[in-house]
C-alpha cells in the first residue's frame, strides 16, 4: 500500500511540474501586462471617487452612483493605499469619456 501511494505522489509531482513549466510563459506575460497597467493607474478617463473610511460607506456611495446613471462605467470599491494627491482609503472609480 505504501509503495502505491509513493508512486502516486511521484506521478502527481511530475505532472504538476509539467503543468507549471507549460504555464510559465503565460504567467510571465500576465505579470508584464499587469505591470504596464499598474504604471499607468488610474487609467485615462477613469477617476477615483472617495476616500471613504469604511467599505460599507464606499458601497453605499457606489450604489448611489449606479442608480444615478450619469456614468458610463463604474468599477467597484477597493482599498487604495494612497499616492499622489489621493490619501489612503476606500475608493470606487467612474468612467467619464
């Protein structure tokens, strides 16, 4: 019994290594594109709305903006650690072309 489990474990590790090796180029491409997006964040025409002290406050403001309907796009609430003119807090984003 122990020998069979050992063989199964070795097979699982070998298959896992093969899957990881084939996925490495895709992961590297994703990390590169994410780095490009992060360097330009927030994207043009997207504007932060906030800061809000709690996620609940941000959710309420987001729902109000969604019901208002004046924006062509909304991105849900998230924590922003601060940077540039934006202090840390919860923000949602609106799209204004």
